[in-house]
C-alpha cells in the first residue's frame, strides 16, 4: 500500500494543486514531485523502476511544453502518450522481439498456457489503447470542462484500471495454483482433467 501511494504521489499533488490554483501550477507541482520521487529513491539507495523514469520523462517533456508555451494541450496529452507507449511496448515486445512482457512480470506467480499469456498481453495493450482514447475524448471533445478532465485523469482512469484488474483476476482465477499439501498440478494435468 505504501508503494502504491508513493507511485501516486505526483498525481495526488497535481490534483490538489489544481483544486487550489490552476492547471499550470498543477503541472509544475507534478513535475517537481516526479523529480522528487527519483531523488528520494536515489538518496535511500533504492532501485528506480523503469515506470518512474518513463513517467518522469513524459511529465517533464509534456509538462515543460505546457509551461513554456502556456498551453494546457500538452499536459492533457500526457496520459494518452503514457498509455499508448505502454501498449506499444507490450505489442512490440511480443511481435517484434518475441517476448511477452506480462508473462515476464507475472510468470513466477502464475502458470498459464502460452495462448493465455498472449491473450493477457493483448488485453492489457487493448486496455491501454482504449484508456488513452478515452482521455483524449474527455480532454478535447468539448463536452467536459477542464476540472472534469482533471477528475477523470485522477479518479476515472484509476477506477477503470481497478475494474479491469478485478475482471482479469476473476478470469485468471482458475489458473492460480492453490496452496495445498498436495504437489501442485502441472498445466497438462489440469488440461486433462478439464476435458
């Protein structure tokens, strides 16, 4: 839980700064918070995850453009660019480099057939593509205010992620090894019993 809150730190500060000031102050605060995260981890000699570096790079580039040009278009594109980058990494990892990154992350926790790992990888990529598209719709369709976009960015996208993870957990539930006294079954045993 502590790590989850730490990862959300720049987003939380962005939201609070926006509520008390404006989008430009919120952007500056998020940029400083992102840099602060890296400094904090380095000072405590903890590993800086790739996610932190990616997020920092995107917030500095798009936040910097927002502040320099005094145009909130750039910061509104930031979630979409981040999500579409993740989708590209997942799809590129699988079809260009032959590596399923979801399997690499979760492979020690759950045993799945290759076809299910492929579906899992595709479902995450699809989720990121859709989420990025939704962000653009809320930000630029003209149907929502800037405040509504900020609320969607902070709470809406997080809620979508939570619903997606829960749905996926239910779908994957049948593959998770139960901790019992008996030796764990292999996937081939499970397949045979399911016929």
